[in-house]
C-alpha cells in the first residue's frame, strides 16, 4: 500500500497563459508505480490548460471549482463530482471560468514518467509565452 498527501508532492507551476500547478502523485518514477499515473492539477481563476490532443486515454475527475471542458471544439460545463473519459486523439482543454481555483485529478493507465510530463509542460509554457 502507498499513501501520498498531494500537498506534500513537489510539482511544477506553469506560468501564464496556462497558469496552473501540476503534481504527479504516482508514476513509474514516483513511488515506483508502473501501472498508472495519478496527477493533480490546480487551475488558477480565469486560466486554462493548453488545447492539445491526447496521446492516450485519460480519466479526469473534477474535485472542486467550475468551468468549461472543451473537447474537439465542443464545450461542456464542469463542476465538482464530474468525471470525464478522454479518448486517445481527443483534443481537450479545461477552462476555469470562475474566481475560485479549479482542482482536478487525472489517471492514465498507460503511464509515463513524471519528469517527462514536467519537461513537456515547461516546454509548452515557453512556446506559449513567445
């Protein structure tokens, strides 16, 4: 058994325009969990994730906050206790449209290393600022 407190996990803060904090809780290089990834994200008020296709299935659960989920150019309202199954190839974005933070967790059953995700997020943030 493994127990992690999300706030104890060091993550990466993504700057504007996609201001959020991402923490990889479980991954092959985090707690030696080879079967899946568990990721927590806090999206700051009036911010969003980038809009890009997914290369694997992702399960997203909205813990708190409200906003809009964009999938393949269609928008869907989201609120706490909303679960979303993203298919491989879906182009998605999560938008926080309110003053409170939006917190979500994601699960990938085709895991990747935490450091790979962190590097990818940092590169995307750099491109967005250019």
